[in-house]
C-alpha cells in the first residue's frame, strides 16, 4: 500500500471509530465496560488509529503539491488560525448552559464568551485548523488528514446536537435558539478578554514554533 493509501486508511478508521464510539456504540459500551472502562477503550482505539495515521504521513515522504498557494490564501489561513486559537482557548471556560440544562427548574442563561459565537467552539477550532491547512498545504496525505479532522469536527458537532436534543428535548431547543452552530451565525460577538488574549498568545506561540514560517512570521521573517 502506498503512503497516501495508508494515511487514507488510518484517517478513515480514526474518523469512523470516533463517531461510532461517541454516538451509537457509546451507551452499549458504557453499560458493558462501565464509564471508566469505556474511557480506557475509547482512548486506546483513538491512539490505535491516530498514531499509525501520523506515522504513515511521516513515512510517505515528500509529495508533489497539487497547487501553489498564493499570498491571499496565506493571509486567509492566518486569519482562520487566529480565530481558531481564540475559540480553542475560550472553549475551556465553562459552558454557561451545561449546569442549567440538566435542571428543569433552572433558568437557562444567555451564552457568554465564545459560546456567543458558536455553541461548539472547540470543534470549530479544529475545523478552522483543517480549512487553513487545506488552503496552503495541498500535499495529498496532509490534505487527507485535514479532511479527516474537518469531517470529525463537523459531524461530531452535529452528532452532539442530535444527542442533546434526544436527551433534553425542549431544554436543548431553548439553548439552540440562543446560539449558533456556525461561527458568527447570529452576528458578530465579542469572545471575552480571556479567550481573546489567550487566543492571540496561542496563535503567536504556535506559529512561531511551526516547522515553516506561518502566520505573521511568514512576513516578519
């Protein structure tokens, strides 16, 4: 099997096993293995598909790029990565709905921070990372991994919405009515100072450590 073929195989397994174990197989596995056992199994399967995917990508060597990205694509990729960094940092601030949604008596508060931008900030940070890399790194095996991450982020978010709708019913519908699946789907919103400052610092640090000059370092260097 070619290097690209191996990357594609393990990428498909990585996405499929994540989606299956996160949704249709989750409850049966939790009942059989227990919550802790399920987490161990989930982690083991994740590593068993992710690590071979990365190794296959590394062993595939240099590949011909499908096109050469223009400067506009690099600028757009940098902007997407900045937004992704802000969403990722902000996603670690407690979701204001997670406690109140579980109680039928509690009032569901308005979304705060990055949850005013999207109700799936972490997943969208991964999706934007994938889109940014598709724009400027059109190497076949690298694109396969980016597409896998993109698919997992978007399908996983949609699956989370469907699961919460079944579990919480009208309570979830109230939260959905106040939030957006797509980033900025309900207009521009301030992510909060913690997410903004932390995201900018993460963006600067991650792009500085990147193997090739990216972000602002592409032009400052």
